C-alpha cells in the first residue's frame, strides 16, 4: 500500500513509488504476453472480431506497452449497465486466462471502508470528528513532534495529522511472511519525528488509518474486520469482498496472480501469497472491481452514511497533483470530459487498483497485476479509468 502519490496522491500503503515499503513493484513485466481476452464488449451475437472499444484498447495497451501481466476492469454506464473486461494472462507460469472480475488485493481502497465505519460511529454520537486521538487512545500517540492531544480524528481521516508513515520503513520481502499487530505498525511510525504539525499540511500516511482502526475497536469493543463486515460488506451485498483472517496469505476465489519487483529493477516475481497484516485498516482488504464499483456507488448515493457525514467525507483539501483532492477517506479527481469522479485507489505488492464513480451514476474500476514503477505506466492506468468514465 504505497502512498498514493502515484495516483496523484499517496497510495495505499507505501509512500512514493519504488523501493522499500514503497512497494516498488515493477510495471515493466518483461514477459511477452500474447493473449488478451476481450471483456463483455458486445452481445454474444456480435463477432469476436469486432474492433475493441476504448476500455479494451486501454487494457490491451497496459499489457502490450506497459508490461502489465494482466489488466481487469468493470464499467457501469448512467443506465446501470455493467461490462467487464480483461487483458493479458492470469498466470505467467501457466499462460492461463485472467478470471473475469477476479479477486485482487485492493490496498488503500481499504481506507475508504475504514473511514465509512468511523463516520457511521460519528453519526451515532460515539466518535467526534474534532475530538483528539487521546480522547479514545490516551497517551498512546507520543513521539518527536507527535502528541495525540493535538491530533484530531478528522486530521487522521484527511491525512493532515503530520504523522510519519510506517509504510516507507518496512521492506516487502521482510514482512511478506510475517504477521504484524496494529500496535507494532504504530510503534514503527513513532520511531520517527513528525512530518508536520497537526493541521499544517496534507501528507499521505498509512499510520493515520492504523490509528483510525484502533479507535474503532476501542469504541465498539469489536474487531475492525467484524465491524467492517457487519456495517458495510454484508449490508451492501459485497459477496467477493473480505478482510483476510490472521495468517491468511492466499486469495480465496478465482484471481489473477500478482507480480512484484523489489528492488524496482529486479526480476518480476509471483507475489500473490503474502501476509497482508502490515496493511490492516490502511490496506488489507481483498475484493473485485465490480464489488468496489458497487461500494463506491452505494456510498455516493447516500446508502451507507447519513447526509451530514457524507458531506464531511466529501469536504476536500488539495492533495498531490493534477487536481486531486482528498476528503475523509475519499478523494476526487478531474475527468477529461468535465466534472470529477470519487473513489480512492490502492497499491499493494502484486496489484494496483484505481477507479471511482461520478455524481450522475457512471462508475469504473481498473486493476493491474503489478504496481507500475514507471510514471508513464501509472498515468496510463489512470487514463484507462478516465476513458471508461468519459467514453
């Protein structure tokens, strides 16, 4: 879960691209992938030789030109019609096809789920957005320039706390097979001085969401995964979304393999199996493009939060570049055809997911099976989302 800076904002659980915890995944899978499976481009009666539409062309290019082992997408138009797409290979060792709408690790998209649980608790009067971290976790957050008595819940959710990101200080290979408790992740962060004073500036940090998850557990007396499942996953009917259990390193349902380079110029390796506990509330979820699309559609339609809390979630500050703005676990990005779309995005070793929904009901989500280490490839993933929403 790199910091979404690749997307214009720090990514899921790694700050910046490449190297160390930044889950430097190479985008250039140096494998020649000749098979591209056409997604549901047209009714069965239409010949398979029909010219691919803009979305399929974008996915094909991500595989052909940017070296992604596989690319998947789910797109919904204004009338609610959905199409799914695939390109590339689901497994480079066996040359198997990409499972249509297969499960992937969704990295920092998890933050949007954590934020929704937090905001539901705000709506229930159990958490105050402008209450301090110490209100719920007394004396836990202390360090050089760091004081939980000065950091608010709102600042955690909006990445304006100034807390350092633990994610940039861990190595993918070192933690791949290791279970990490949330408090261990926090301890890593607190070894370092604050990046800024609370409220001073926006700065993506996975540490913020580890604390958000700890607050949820303190207030509810229940595991974060259980609250997320009860309040969101089951309520919306996300049948292919789950929070991996402790020690669960595999992906449960059909999925494309995920590939990773560490260091960025190293060989491409199958990284599908891993312990995702280092991501926890900041990036541990597994889902599909269609489930993510369904989640963000329901959220923006007001079906998961009261109007007041949804308005808070959509209140943004500038974040990164290209017009990106960050709210409370939700971000907006301009579209080439006008307006913006709302979503999050996420990276974790082996996978990158990007997408969101528009206010008029369009929705799209794109996943690739290696984190781009090249800026142009990163932009091409974003361009695929834009084409899906604007096409």
